[in-house]
């Protein structure tokens, strides 16, 4: 039976591709790529001559059905992302779900993963970690995400783009406090860099050095006493206030923060009414 292959590709150094990945890409009938320009460079390097289909978040509904139709008709397909493992904080996730819903077999051809590579080189605790992906740019999703992550004792892993990095670090300082952080960029490439510092130190560094490349942020988890300190009504209300200042209705802000703290929506809203007098 025909199937979809999830194929990991290098996160930077082309020498990191596996033999099986090259073999699979050379044998499937077509390849689905988020950015065909990036994937075409990879294919040219390894002399892979297969049709490319553009598949991304803006066309995933229509193109996703077409991909499934072709697989059901007897073709084999591969999905790749610009770098690393597809389907991780990536539109490919929805294609995999669509395939399973239609009874299409899916198999994985593993390859380099930016989050695991950054964690390994971070110098922080690797025994327990949480992959948090990208933060939303809208405060309605962003601030509750930070509030929930701030309570976790395991090491945190975030992805971030260079033009959003400074804002993200400033928000993390507000929600996490000044924890240790390893800022990893351009892993496996010529300009690979691992900056081991604190969140405030990273903020100061990137004020003087313009962020370039894609970033993986590895942040130490909360200490048990930090969680106890955080769980005061006054400190939790600061998170509510952050959402309100971002344009969210007070009732909605209390509801969102109540989801990730030990305080109820009514407790937070009552405190809000007192603070608003």
C-alpha cells in the first residue's frame, strides 16, 4: 500500500542527512515541501529529481486533500520541512492527522532535530524537559502560555525567530524571573553559537548584537520554592493585568489565568474589582 513518509533533513549541515533519507526522497513519487526553494537546494545537492509540491499553512486544506488523493491512488509521498524533522511545530502535523483519518499509512525516516540538539549542547538539565514550540504573537495566547510554562520544574525549550527574540526574552524575564538560559543559533552551521547566560544577560547581549538566524531557547525550570512564591493572589493577578493591558476583557483574562494557576476565575475577578477601585 502507498504511504506518506515523514523525512528528517539537516538543520544546517548537509552532511548530517541520513542515507535512508536520501534513498527515500529518491524513491517516492513526489515530495511535499514548506519552502520549495530550500528543498530544491537539498535535492540538487544530492541529485534527487522528483516533483515538488508546495504545502504550507496557507494551502494545507486544499493541497492536503490532493496529497491524500494521490497516495490513495497508488503514489508514495514524502514530506519535508525547511530544516530538521517535519510535523514538529510545522504544518505537516495536520497532513499526518489527515492521512490517519483517511486510513493512509504513515512512516518516519528520522533525522536531526533542532530542539534535541540544542538541549544536548545547552549545559542545562536534560533529564526532564518540555518542548514549548513557538510563542503566539497575540497576548491572548502568548501570556497564558508563559504563565503555565513558568510553573514547570523541567527544562523548557522554545523556538523563536530573530525579529521576535528581544520581545520574547523580555516577556520571559517578566514571567520566569532571571533564570539561566542557553540561546542556541545556527546549530551545525558555520556560525553556530551557544550563549550560556541569564535571561537578563541575553537581553543585554542582543541589544548590542542584532539577532540573526533561527533560535532555540533552553531555559532552566522553576525551583519548587519559586512555584510557592508565584502562587500568591497578588503575583498571579499581575499575569491577569498583563492580559488586560494587552486588550483582553477582565473576565476573559481571569478565566485564562485561572486555567494555569490554583486560583479560580471568581477569586481573580474579585481581586480585579478591588484593584480597579
